[in-house]
C-alpha cells in the first residue's frame, strides 16, 4: 500500500498541488462540456422549431386546395439543411401528402413505403433519442388543425462538434496541468529550500556533535520562526553542554579524590586486619596458653576460686579469638571480588550438614534437603552464608526432642526463593529488624552461644549478589530464613507477601 509519510515534503507539495489542479480542471471541463452540450441542443430546438413553424404556415393553403406540388416544394426547401434527414407533411387523417428522406433516395417520393415517415406521428412532438431530434408542428388554418409537419434531424454534426470540443478541452486541460506542474516545481522551492537547509544543519549537528552550528534563515514566515526556534534550541544545548562539561571535570576530580581516599581506606583496613590477625591473636594465645599451664602445673596448689578464675580467663580468651575470626571473615566477604559460577547448592548444603554431624555425632536430626538445587553465585561466599544459616538451624534446635531442618526452594511470581527452615527456638518477629545487624542477638549467651556476627555476614553476602534475605518465625516454634539472588530478587511488595504467609511445605519444587 502506498504510504505518503515516506515521501519528501517537495513530493508531497507537488502531489497536493497537482491533485488539486487536476480536480479543478476536470470539474471545470465537465461543466464547460455539459454547458456546451445543453447549448447545442437548445439552439437546435430553437432553430428547427422556428423553421418548422415557417413551413407549417406556408403549407396550410396548399393542404386546403390539395396542392401536393406546393407541399413537396415546401418539403424540398428543408432538404438543403445538412442535418435534416426526413421531412413529412400529413393530412388531418395522417395521410402523407409530401415527404423527403435522405437515407432512402436522392429525390423525393410520394410512396410511403420508401420513406422514413412514421405512420401516426405524435402532435406537438419535440424529442431527442439515439442519434436524432424529432419534432412535429401542427398546420393550422383559422384556428383549426388541417395537417401536420414532421421533421427528423440527425445529431451527427452535434456529436462531432461536441467531440471536437471535448478534445480541445482535454488538450487545454493537459496544457494547464503541465503549466501548473512547471510553475509549482519552481515556486515550491521557496518552501522546501529553507526546510532542506534546516535538515542539513540538523544532520551536521548530529554527525559532528557541534552545537555551535546555526541554520540559515531564508524567510520571515512560519518556517523562519522554526529556524529561530531551532537555533535557540542549539544555543541552549550548547550552554548546557558547557555547564555539563565543567561539572563533569569537577566530578571527575572528586571521583579521583574519592577513589584515592577509598584506596587509602582499603589499605588501612588491610593493615588493620593484618594487625588484628597477628598482633591480637598472639597475646590471646599467650593468655590462653599460660592459663592452661597454670592449671596443669600448679592446679593442686590453687584454691577452687583460683581454678574458677583461670577457667573463666581461658573461656574469655577463646571467645575473643572466635570473635576476632568472625570479624575478619565479615571484613573479607565485604572486600572479596565476586566470581559467579553455576554450581550445585544441594552438594554444598549436604557437606555443611556432614561437617556438623562430625562435630556432634550423637545428635539425631531429621534433615530434608531438596535435590538438584542449581544456583549461580560465588561458591566461596555462598558457602560462608550456607554454613552460617545451617549452623544457626543446627544450634537453635539442640533443645528439641525431635529436631527437624529442611532446605529447599520454590518459585513464586517468577522469583526463585531459597529457604532454611527449622523447628527450634525461633524468635519474636517484633525484633526481626535486628537479626542482620552485627553484635545484635535475640537470645542470651547462656541459652545459645554465638558472636552476633554470623547473620550480618550472611546479609552482606546476599546483598553483594544483588539479592534479599528475610526471616519468618514464631517464638518457640522454629524459624524460616528466605533469600534470593541476582535478578530473582522480588519487589518489596512481593517480599512482604512472602514474609506474611508462605509455607515452604506447601510449595511445589521447581524441578
């Protein structure tokens, strides 16, 4: 299908002008041809009506005296007219008294069988049909009809004249259309040339990214206003680019400064980590070692109170060692570069349970791990997160008679959500916001040991994978931790719905 939106403005203007001209010429030519046709017919009616009246007036005396010779002379007088083919004079009883027929013979005959005269012509006839104009004129004497004059006129000359007129009108129309096309092609440059210059300027600005260019104003009409608006826009963009360039240079300096500061901070953090790892651990090991030596070498000489104090010193030094290790691990997961790999999470979870079982072989726990859990992430960091989450579930179910831990995932609204569920001590959800903050614990050390850093480490690992983590629990009835990774992170409104009522036991597995 032809689409005008792909045409240039010049072609569109030409199409509009030529279409308008063509419609106008066709309409005017049709009006002129119709007017000429009607005029020719009216002139024919007037001419032959007058002629027939004259012949009728000249024939009433000949009919009265039955002078056929005079009647034939009257009829023959019409034969000199090229358009008249048949002329007939009738008596009152429709008998043919005289006739003339060019189509039958060269000389008039009185025998009706060889003429084109109708047998009973109508009175007061004035009618056009295919190829002929027919009229009849009553012959009246003293107010009484004594005969009838019938004339049949050929329309060949009229049609020939009309055809010539149509051809002349068509030729004239074509000349007009051609002249309009030539003139419009010249005049439309006044419109298209400024637009073309504007387009060329816009293309140069786009290609060169040079906003100092300006379009040339050729006229002071609407197109001139458009050029002014375009130049004003270029000026505004040029000024804005100048401001942006200045701001970018300043921003680049600030970024470089912040980058240097961050690099220095990282070096200081590494130095601090090194100091914590070596300078603090050595005194702790000394405290723990000498305390142990005192108990072993001089334990018999010490009072029970001294024994208790030394044991507390050893426990505190060991706990501080664990706390230092946890802080170092939190620092490492924050700075480690992530290397995503596709791996089997099920194997990682089973390995974590195996290590815990080796540490406490006497514990019997109902463990359920969903098979074929494949995941994309950094295996080292994900392993730290899994160890902390499963270690929490293992720890908080130690007082249950029938401890149960389940690990799996489900898909909801296009998001893959992993979960670790236990039936242990649980927690009060009113304090759930403190779960992932360092050194924040919801249980006393006497109930469950720990540093309060494990879940903070998990939170940083999950968020470094562009995921989210949350928990759902009822105090005394266990807890469920949920997390997502990468693009599977659901919007906040969906996260709320998951927290509020999803039961992993009722979810169909992905595979």
